């Protein structure tokens, strides 16, 4: 066969197929990370990790967000939805029967989740409400609670969820309580998050504070991102709980 007629693998496979890039994708699939953390987890120098992160960014799989806690640093965020689309396309490129059909929305596992942000006025409140709507046992709190933001109430009401009667809570209210997952939504609160009993999985989602813009579209974007992330979270929790039940 003429070498020029050999089809080139889809770019997603070429990007994800590199061992170090696959390791970086795997770590970012679990939590948003700073480059220093990725270097420690991968056991590789920063120059090499940064090079491969740039490849993933150029491929549209990963983005970077400036840290709200330290503007000199950035968090890397994996676009799981985009990865799913590209993976489905890669399967279809090999054979139509390998195209991945959209998965039906599944029920949430019996998991206890704590969402944290600084003010507990928007991001974590919306995450709690959206997670509870999906069946998770979710609560939220903040390191410096503020009154519930009216735009957060408005975007949740548009989704058929009323959070107007909820109050903001300090994270100390949940000290000593056991959770399966503790998820920080704010770069600042991640720095002060206390330890919780039972060694829950700690996850960070570096989501900008929509109250900084104080405009409804910013809250809509935050709610949409939370909906996507929570959907992937539910799918990630289920295998973990199944494995725990198997070993119990």
C-alpha cells in the first residue's frame, strides 16, 4: 500500500496517546490542578509538563484559568465534554459501529458531597441545589459566608429549583461530619479547607466567582458549567462506590 494513502489517526488519539499527556489528562479528569501539582504527580520537570500542557491546550482539551488566590499561578481545567465528543468522533472514524451514542441520564449514587466556596452565596449554593436535584446528598458552606446572591436564586428558579429560602453557612458547621467528596469551587477556599474525617476524596473545580461581574449571564455560565461537572462527577462516583461495596 502506498504510504501516502494510509489514513492519519484523529488528532485526539495522537494527543491522548502520549503516555505523559495521558497521565496529565487522567489527573485533570479528577481535579483542576496547578502546574506544580501536575509535576509532582507525574514525577516530571516543569519544562516537560508545560510543553505537553501546551499541546493539550492547542488541541482544545485543556484550558488555563488564572488563580483567584494567587494571580501569578493558573489552574488547568480539562474539558471532559469536549473529550467525549472527540472520542466519539475517533471511534466513528475507525468504524461507524464504534460511534458512541449519547448516554441516558442516570440516577445518582448514595454519596455525601460537600461543596465549598468563599461566600457560600452563589457557586456552592448552586452546586448543592443542582446535585440534590440529581439525587446526591449535597450540602454547601463557605469560609466567609455572605447573603445568598439574588442572581443565583434567579438562575436556579429558571431551572425549576427554588433556593430562595436557603441560608449561607460557615464550613465549621460541618466539622467532624463525614463526606464521600469535598469539592472546593474557589481557589481561595481551597487554601484554607480543613481536613474532614474518613479521608474523603478532595476535588477542586476552579470556577470564577460570578459575583465579580455581578451580571446574570455570568451566573448562567456558572450554572451551566456546574451542571456539566456534576454530571461527570456522578459517573465517577458510581464505580468507586461499587468497588467499595464489593470489598465490604
